[in-house]
């Protein structure tokens, strides 16, 4: 079984590139299940109904979110009626939606968890305990469990990976929009990569128009971010799972230029 995780999709450039590339990649690589971080999918902040429908239509099975979960008002209704979209599990009690869920695909039950880091981020409940509690729930009936740790600090993502080592199939990071080259499988069988990277405009600063960002740093004057366009990159990782034992056989980084 092959599970594909896609890094933060940023705006129309990211959506268009993924739409062009994903269906063919799924077919050629026999991908069974696709997880994508969509917290920047609509106008670079949040996700709306049309963007989520597009992602599901091209082959995405689950959309995870992050610190920009509430960036588009559509998310409130989406979280209410579509369990294929999950928000961070460590948001305060009573927050709309769910932080983890179960999905059936090709006779396999797959659990997906989304948590939000706290280092250099807005205050949030403990992601370690939220992830552990979700794992304990999902372990009852899931064959595979994947965790999206949406966080700024590399150390926090690594710590969660070791904290859940041997308890889950894979832990991968999102949020920084920069792919890391530290993919691995631990001795206990958990696959890990610190950050999947970004699916969006390549010649940009994290998906935004680079000159605007440069000016903000150099001139220290406020200016509105604008999404970049043009050539795109698609970042992610492919996890190959042995059908019988449900163990990870390999994790391969994906960096495609479109």
C-alpha cells in the first residue's frame, strides 16, 4: 500500500500544479491514499468549499489544516458536514470540527491526526497529549496511523516524532513551506520527516511575491502579502507500506517542478 502526503498547498498556483500532476502520479505509482495540508489552499490563507472540492476531485482523501484553519469562513460549514477535513486536535475544547478521524480505503482502516505546535506559535493546548490521546483512540481499530504536526520549530516536530515512536505509522511536519532532507524509519518502525515542504510558486518567498517580502525586511514598512505565480513546485513524501505486516518499507521525498 502506498500513502502520499502533500506539503502545504499555497493558493491557486499550488492547486493548479497539483491538479495537473496528482492524478497521473496516483495512477503511475499505485497510490492508495492521499493526505494534503490545505490550510493555505484558498488565497494563501484558509480553505473554501470550491478549493476543498477540487482537491477531493483530483484524488486527495484527507485535508489537514493548521494555524490558518479559520482563514476562510467556509471552514465552519466544511468541518460540520465533511469529515475528510480535520483541524488541529489540540485546539480548545468546543472548537468546531475534529482533530483526527478514521478512513476506510481498499479494506484498510487509516487514522489521520492533525496537531498544532506551540513554539513560536499562538498559545494552544498540549500537542503531545492531544496526539497521544488520539493515537490511543485510533489504535483500537486502525491498521495505520499518520500524524501531521503543523509547527514552526524543528525541535518540536522531532520531539513529537520520538514521543510517538513505535505507536504510529508516520509523523510528518508541515507549516514552514521548506522541505527537509531527514526522512527516515526508526528502529521501532515509525517513519518520519520534519517538513514535507510546499506545493506552490517556486520563485517566491514561501509562496508569496518575493519583492514584497524583501521590501518588508529592508524598508520595515507594512505592505500586504500577495501570492506569487508562475513555475510551481510540488513537495511531499511517499510512504510504502507492506500489506501483510502494515509496516513502513520506505519513505521517499517528492520534489517536482512544474
